[in-house]
């Protein structure tokens, strides 16, 4: 695999459901998803030299809450750590989609 503007794979809904359900079943204490606003995402992606973003798992030790850190990445695969980075994305649970097929319903 290479790092470029076309990295990543488009998947079907069935594959997405398989992946998210498997994760949620094995990590019931962690967030199901993270939301980031388009304006913040655009700000990160529009940095000079940015070809994409990298997602790092993060943990707030004071609250013991999982979250993620988003950082821009340049064409050589290096993190743009002197630029904009994002944290404190909105998590589910707390603010979850009501109708998404990607959130496993607990019965």
C-alpha cells in the first residue's frame, strides 16, 4: 500500500456492518463512532502539502475516555504535526445516530 490521495478502499454496507459489529461486540466499553465537523475536517485537509489524514487512538487519562487524534499527512507519509490536529470528536454513545445500520443494537 502507498500513501497518496487515493489511499483507502471503498467497501459495501455489508462489509461495513461486519466490521463495525465485530468491533462493537469486542469493545463494548469503547465508543462506537466518532464525529468530526466538516469545517474542522476541511481546515485539517487544506493544509499545505496535505494528501490525507491519519487517525490515532487516544485516551484522556483524567476522564479515562477514548477518543482519536486526527493529523494531516504529506505525500512522503509524514504527519503534519506542526499544523492543525483534531481531538475531542463527538462520540457515540452519547450522541449516536438513531437509524444507522452500523450501530449494533443490544438486545
